[in-house]
C-alpha cells in the first residue's frame, strides 16, 4: 500500500518531468538544426576567405568579400545566441 502511494504521488512529478524532457528533446532538435545551418555559414565564410587569399582582388572586391564575411559572422552569432539556451532552464 505504501508503495502504491509513493508511485501515485510521484506520478505528478514524473508527468511534469516527462513534459520537461519532451520539451528539452524538441529544443535539442532545434539546436541541432541551428548548428547545421551555422556550420554551412561557417563553411561559406571559409570559402570566401580562401578565395580572397588565393586571388589578386581589387580593393572593391576585397571590401565586398569582407562585407559578406561580416554579414555571415553576424548571422552565425545571432543563430547561436537564439538557439543556445533552453528556455525552461532560464528560470
């Protein structure tokens, strides 16, 4: 009888914990997706940097590539910041 009470009382906690874990799983999937997008943007930055290093570019071309790299850096930082923290762990 005491065992049944313990299980029943823990049921509410387990359901809350289960919901938390399901939400954490969804967040993890979203984070993985964001990291894949971040990886693609970092690769694009690398391609641009290698291209700039390996070619004789005009000042205008260098500035265009630098602008693209900076934009990608901002996008990566923004995506990382937005996807880094699981909202339920913030309180």
